[in-house]
C-alpha cells in the first residue's frame, strides 16, 4: 500500500528533489565553542542617521500613518515595521542583490506550484503571498527569502505611501514577518510567525546593508506605537514599535525603520 501511495505521489507531484542549492544571500549560522576576541570596534556599515530632509519627511508620514495593514475583510493584518525611500525599480534591485525574490502574482500555474512545493517540502522562492491592504489597495511590492522548504521563509509587503520626500522621492511603508511553520485551525491553514517582529526588522536591514546599495538606515520612533497583538489567525507578536528607515543610495535607496 505504501509503495502504491509513493507511486501516485510521484505521478501527480513529480520526483522529490532532496538536493540543496545555496544561492547568493543564503543565511548561514556560525556557532562558536569559545569566545572570539576582536581587536577593534567596527563602525556601522552605513550611516545610522537619515539626512535631515528625508528624516523630516519620514517623521511627517509616520505622524498619521496606519499602524497595521488589513485583510480584504477589514480585519487587522501585519503591523507595519519598515519604511523605505526610493523608486520601485531601486527597491527591486536592492532586494534582488540581497538574495530576496519578488513574489509572483497568483495564477493557476503559481498556485499549483505552491501546492507541489508544500507537498514535497521544497522551496518556492517566488511563491505568491496572500494579499493584505493599506490605503485601500493590496501591496504594491512583495519580496521573500527561503531556502529548501516552503514551511519557513522571510517575507514582506510594501505599499507606496501618499507622501514623498522634499526632492520627490517615494516613501514606502512595509510589514515584514518570519514564517516558522504552519498554523492550522479549523477551516484555516496559514503560516505561523516568529513573534519577535524586531528580529525580522533587523534581518531585513542587515540584508539590504550588505549590498552596498543603502545610503543610510535609522530607527525612527512613531507616535503611539504598537507593542504587541495578535495576527488575523490568532498568533501573538511583539515589537518595540520603532521602524527602520532605509534610504536608497541611488542604486538602491535610503531606508528607515519605525
């Protein structure tokens, strides 16, 4: 019986590929078995202060910006924990350089590929993401990063805000979360997330900075920040409420974090 099930799985889903490729931007964890002494303090990879005019524009946006995205039904979605400054093309280039993939739009082909990835427990780096809404529309851009399993991934959504910097550069609000497994409830199957949103915020900032395409990054406080809550499916999350502002260098952009 087991052999017949395996044959049916291969016939319908294809042969499972157990090989692992490590593309550019792959995260590798190094464990030390004793303290490592360093001879000096290393400066930040990029300036940790945004330019005065950019900072003023970001602060102005955050003064009355939404705190969370929402589902199509109006239920609260992910907290917003990113601010990026730059054009859509600049943002695409910096994320691709950092080893992230732009999410594909939903289609019969991409949905079927997602089903196959889940069934075979393999990665699908540009899988569609569920839509969340801000300013009355779904995300303008979405990026993700995974390795050899669909179960775990870093992903984020970005919305172009209605405000720009003094010199006309676009400002984007985003929400980044780290999927750590599946969260299954009666009638609902979704990803479970790491409750520490600040760790994912730092992960995104670190990935972008190593590309050399970020001009500056600064943690920006906002009025009445969120500190904890529940996702639309009931999972808990927590944050200090600040947003990293990242600014594109021209090849990529400035970024800031709330």
